[in-house]
C-alpha cells in the first residue's frame, strides 16, 4: 500500500494567477522555466509567503521519500517471496 495513499493529485501552482493577465503576476525568465526553477523565482518574488511553504516541503520531503522507499522495498520483498 503506497505511503501517499491518494488518487490523482494535480499541482496547478500559480497557473490561475499567470493566466489572469495581471501585471503583478509575472512568469519567471525563460531559462528558469526550462531548468524547472520557476518555483525558486516565486520564492524570491514573495519570500514571506512562499518561503514558509517551501521550507515545510524541504523539511518533510526527505522523510516522505524514505518512508516511500521502505514501503516499496517491503512490497518488492513480499512479491519476490510469493513467487517462490
């Protein structure tokens, strides 16, 4: 059973702000978009709001990844044991 027991999750981020056409919601430079660093641009644009959000993700992500890897490893071990 996956640790992130969820169905479909779709992250839309700031897509609604960008599509609103309001000048205060600018996209990051093209090179940042290509390098998948648009989130970093947003942190610099709104450090108080976005910094807290991304700090929480950075702190919790290693634990989530490790838990997911443990679960996947145990599933692979159980699957291998059933085949024998």
